[in-house]
C-alpha cells in the first residue's frame, strides 16, 4: 500500500511558510562548488568561501529590504489605493 | 592520469566532468578540487530533490528547466528516468496523456501500462494515494532552481576540467620575508 506520509527525496518538503530559509543551504552549496574551481590558492579556500557566502546572502538581504520599501512605501505614494 | 599541474586541453577530463560532477578534476589529479566540486554540485542537486521531491526533475512538464538540470550529467538523467517510468501513469480518460497522480488516485499497472485509478473514500482514509506528492509554488521553484544551479555550476566545472587553469602557489607575505 502507498501512503501519503512524507518521504524524503520523493515528496516535496512541506515548508511553504519558510521557503526563503532554503536560500541559505543553497547558497552554501553553490559557494562550496564555485570556490572549489575558481579559488586560485586552496589554502585560502575557507576565507574566500566565507566571504562569498556573506556576499551572496548580504546582497539578497539588501534586495529584500529594497523591495520591501518599494512595495510597502514607495508604490503606495506613487499610486495610492482608494480607501 | 594527467599530472596535477597539467594545463593542456583535456577532452577525457571534460567528458568525465559531464558524466559525474568532480570526476573531471579527479582525472586531472586535482583530488581536493574534485571533492569540493562534488560536494557543491551534488549538494545542490540532492538539496533540490529533498526540497521539491522527485517531481523537481521532469523532462515532459518542465522541459526548459530540464535542459539546465541535465548539465549535472548522469544523476539528472537517472532520476528523470525513474520519475517518468515509476511515478507517472496514463490518464484513465485519455491514455495518451502521461501525468503525475492527483490526490485520490492510485497507480496500477494493467497489461504492462501504468494507469491512474480512482480510490474509494475508504481507501483514501486508509492513507492510500499517488506514489509522490508534487511540489507546488515557491518550494517547487526553489527545488528546480537548486538543480538548475547545480547544472550551471557543473558547466563551469566542465570548462575548467576541459581547459584547466594552472595551479598557483601563493606568494609569501611580507611577514614571511617575501618581496611584495
């Protein structure tokens, strides 16, 4: 019998409210692989890896803040909704 | 196997990189980089599967995404084969359409062809249903994106294995007595 219980790697993760948290592990894996190829000296790998992860997550966070301000404050100023 | 410092055009390493992530750098003798690349690419790949389930790889319904995902190599092709042949079945009203199961359906094989069959209320209550729950919305997007990123990363890895960049040793810093 096939049941509806969650099966890892088969069913989708029931994490609809916290989907944005998935960006963090994705960024870490991306940085590990990218710096594994592009890092010129492997003895500098941990430092370059940490900087790259912080850069990606920092830019995403800044973009999130910028869009939050745009949608919640600037767009209502430009096109006010009727109350 | 090439020497660790080899920077010659290496089609064997390029081919190996396309078969499995990190294999190209292993052929080049760059074991550390091979391990890091394998962790990065396969980490993204498995993370995408963990988030979106097997439905995150689908060459029928998400064809454009699949082209990017296929750059991971054999893992994507194997998972797609399993998805198409063991998790999908024919629509009972239109056998020409092969699709994922809806809630309240059950996959059965009749005369060698898999078909979706509706379940009774009692069967649904007992926990029966389709073999997988497809990802929807943001979760599905993140899952497919993660596997596409794995493919794009593997493309960079493939190019680096095909035309290896030279391994450099770091310059000694001033504190170590080097000339800056």
